[in-house]
C-alpha cells in the first residue's frame, strides 16, 4: 500500500526519503556507522503540517480522528483490538503527609496491555506491518519491548521473534513466551542482540521493531504527549521527568509536543528532564562531548541499562534544541524512590520508571520546582515485571502461630 501522508527526514544529514524507498536508517549515514558508536541516520517522520494548518485543523479535530493525520498508518482498523495508551494521569497532592506547593501528575503507563509504555510503539509498528503485508516482526529487547511486541502480535495474529540478552529478568521472558512468541536468548549484551536482529531482518525479510532503527516506534511513543496535553486541560506541563536508556521514549515525548508546536497548537515546549541511572548514564556523559565515549553499564534499572544509547543523536538534539535538562540518580535513590512512590500513590513501578520518580524527588528536595508549576512523572512500566530489584527494601516476616497474642507481637500492638 503506498503511503503519501508522511515522509522521513534523516536526523543527522537532513536527507528526505519516501517510506517505500527507505524503511529504517538513512542509508548514507548508516554506511558510516560502527559498532562502538551510537548509530547515525535515525529517521524522523514528517507530516504535512502546512496542509493541516491551512485546513484550520484543531486539536479536538485531530483527536476525533484518533490522531490519524499525525500517524504513519492508514486506518485505526489496523491497530490491535486492545486498549493501548489512553492511560490515567493521577495528581499526587502530598508526599509523606507533606502537602506539595506545586502540582505533580503521575502518568501510569503500566496500564498498557503488557504493562509497559512500549505498547504504544508496538501497536503502531504492528499496524504498519499489517498494512504493508509483513506477518513476522522481530525485535531485540532487554525485556519490555519484547514482551510488548509478543503481546501485541498475539492480539494481531502476527508472528513475533524476540532476541534477548541472557541477563533479561525472568518475569519478562516468561511474559514473552506466554504470548506465544519465539524467543532467542543471545550471549552478551542488548547491543549484541540488537545487531543480530538486524542481520536476521536482512536475511529473512521480516519487519524489524528495534527502537532507533525503525522510525515508527517514535511515532507510537509520541502519543503520550497528546494525552498529557489533553489531560492537563490543553496546557503544556512545565516539566516532564522521563527515564532514559537508549533515548527513544524521550524522543517520542519531544516529537509529540513538537508536532503540536509545528501545528501552532501549543506556544512553548515543556522542559523535559532526562533521568538516567548513574550506573548507565551514557547519554548524560556524552551530551556535550565531540567524541562519544562508552562507559559500561551497571544498574538495577535493566530497562534503561544501555551502553550505547541507540537514539543518542536525536535525543541529544532535542534536549539541546528545547533546553531540556539531565540528571543521573544512584541505584540506591531509585530503589528508595520506588518505595516512596508505592507507599504514597498505590502505584508500583519497575526500577526504570522509579528512576523518573527519583529524578522528580531530587528536584523537589533541591527546591527546583516552582510553586503552582505543573510537573509530570512518566511511569513507564509495572513493578511486577522485576520483583527482585526491590527485595532489599522489604522484609517478609516469618510465619506466626495462629494466635492473637503472636499477631499482636508481630504488629507491635501493645
Ligand atoms: Zn542521513
């Protein structure tokens, strides 16, 4: 099916491509890529903004049509019959009984079908694959993208092949298998799995969902920005705290608001805070460097544990262009933040998502948030996906005899 509603623009050299011409990276930039550097040539999807402005299209009209004018797919009928996105936004009014002088909202994307933000990308990629006649989709994943692809493909009657590094948490691998996907554990890191998946795509003619390779994952991820704008009563939040690994989610959040900016539907961009784990902060370390330097990752936040951020250049460009901020938080702060979040909100987030909340807490403690400002924390995945990481802050009591006396002792009721 020919698709004339959008084209691609290379983030690095600016070349334009039609979607039937190039599917993944800009071939000119990609030819110079090496395994030790972040890839260049990630494509940005560009729509006919001028036409939409001329037609006086407003936000509500876009919403009425499920934002199809800003989507690479032809019809919403190609999407899975699952509720993807449209996740709740909860205001958190106090923390540890302290009233907050500003507004903070928690965007709970663990409410997606496979319990993570990644479903936004998988749904669009799967729908596009369907329209283009692909029946097999492959992805490399540390877990969430893979379980997401597996679940969405199950709903869509498509085949999913997921390459995972052997260290991926068992809960996520279990989820992938339960959805009926084929799993390929790969010795080495996420990057090794990523490179093998690209070779397999070329060899077998499958469609590839890899982030920062397939440009459409960003188009799926950007839908969160449209939702935030609407849920905040057509206001752009002052700050959004986003967990960052390979830089695709943050690029998705930027892209959604940038689309609205190009359509004159918003006047300013939000300040987006890229929060990384100190044990895997390769985007932050390199944000102002000429030459990219890799530091090996070691963090409990497995979803954002990345040696080479695959979407480094686009994320960096967005952060520079729209004056974003960056912050690295220690693993201990992530685990603590996870507990504070759960106890105060009733939301149980995985470590990567708790990283964003840890970033918010750091800003709060340093009094960097203005009174009455609107702040959002993007919670990208459910804590049930990685129960091991929080074991150190919980203590499971030993069983007692079934007597009130022992129960009182355990609960310290005098
Ligand atoms: Zn290029």
